[in-house]
C-alpha cells in the first residue's frame, strides 16, 4: 500500500527563487514542506520557451522532482520548429522528463488566435506520440475542441489537468481511457460542480494536483500554493467520496505512477 502523495502538476519553477518581498524559496524548502505532509513526488509542467531550461534543471536537481516539456496555449505565437526540436531533444535525452504538457486550448483570455492554438496543440500531440510520452492538457472553456482534437489525433495517454468540465464531460473523457486531475478548487465551499466530479469520477482515473502557486486549497486559500498542500486536496476528496484517506492516497498515487511511468 502506497502511503505517500504525488502532486502531478506544480509550477515549482515559479516558486523557487527570490520574491517581490525580498524573501527567497529554495528547492530544499519546497521538498522539506512536501516531506512534512507526506508528499513524495512532484511534477513540473512547462509553459514558456524562456522557462523550459529551468524546469529541466529543477527536475534533475532531486530524485523526487520530475518535469514536462511543452508550450502553454496562450504562448502559441512563440512556437517554432527550432523550439519543437529542442523539446524533443530534451525529452529523448532526459529520463526525468515524463510528459508533454501543459498543452491545449484556452479560450478564456484571448480568442483572437484560436486556429494557431489548435495548430500548436496538434503539433505537440504528435510530438508526444513520437516520444511515446503522455499528454497533460490545459483546457479552459474549450472542452469540445480539446476533446475532438485529441480523439482525431488518436491520443492515448491523456490527463486533463485542473479539470473544469461537467460530470457528463468527465464521463466522455473517461470512456476514452483518459485521466482526470483535481486540485484545490475542490476544497472551495461553492465549487459544487467540482465536488460532483470528485464524487463521480472512476477512482482508477483520478490523480491529484495543486497547480501551485495558484488555486490554493482551504485552509490556506488566499495565500501562495505549494506542492505540500496536495494533502488537503486528498483529504477533501476522501471526505466527498466517503472513503478513508489512506485508501484514496494509495489509489491516486498508484494512478499517477502508472500514468507518468514513474
């Protein structure tokens, strides 16, 4: 039985370093906090051209940290063949890179370049297939297009990060064999839809995340999030599902290790 947690999505590259208030956070600080709450592993998504190398560096700095390669949908205009080649080279030569992500579609901020977002999403799905890596999807107000593109491209190993769809959409994703990641939002009092998803998602398709430093769970909502706080996500979902915390941790950790091959 696995007695430790995995944060499957944490922007540790945004947490480590000097902050505006002149404080500094080290990777050692992050890992110490994780260990204190029983979190053994964390995975860093990539989002920008400029920060890709930092993600790789952090993943190689400690055995408990893993990384992804990828470009966030709002960064689609910065995608080039040269950058794609760089990502492929990184992934092929680095065992700590365990997925392509976070990639996908985001129609919340700017709909002016939807076609380019789709084009870059497809290219990164195809890259993941060449690399034989799973895909971690960012889907914000783009459920149907994300689903349709993934299916058209024959994407097999897919995880919807920070899932925000309905129970019905979750069921369609699970039918394809895809995974659902839930984070701090599920602890919010008025997050009725996410609590319903947490209750209904098949337990063998569920993994946990923080998306830190964003979406901090209760009881620390309003403060910067950290990978250690995935413990509070686990506690809330165990409560919603009326199951023991120990069983939830065992199953979701097993799911995460299976999905990412760690």
